[in-house]
C-alpha cells in the first residue's frame, strides 16, 4: 500500500470514528450536518485508500491526485463563502493538497498494470 493510501486510510478512519476531533482541533462548529460531512469525507478517504491497491493500475495515482485536487479547490470555495467553516475547510484543503502531491511524487505501487490501462 502506497504512503498516500495509508494516510487516507488513517485520516478516513479518524473522520468516521471521531468526526468531532478534526472539528475541535480546527475550532470549527460541530453541528450535526458538519459532523455528517466529516464522516462522508472519511468514508470517501477509506474507499479511495482501498481502491488503489485493489485496482493496482498505472493511472490510479493520477486519478487519486485529481480527486484530491478537486476536493481542495472545493474546500477553498467553502472557506471563502462560509466563515464558520473556514478553518476546517482550509485544513481539509491542505490535507487534500498534500495527498495529491504525494500521489504525483510517489506513484510507485500503482505502476504495475494487470493487463489493462
């Protein structure tokens, strides 16, 4: 399992199990809808972390990076329009950017195609 996948799995598990923790660490509101959003992000990270090793295709790191880049951009947009969620949105954008950079700079385990492209 690649490093970015391990990071996604750990962060996703944390967001699923303790959605209040990232919200508290960023000083963000902890309403029910916000906790549900954090759990959904956690679920996406867990699925994404498992998908790469399962598919094991050459294009997976680039696809993972694209998903995280889109997420980072959406979080920057949220930070701009929702002041109450600014800190958690910026933290999420930073994590997604880090995952995207890691995917593009360390794609090693995703380079073995199993007969597909």
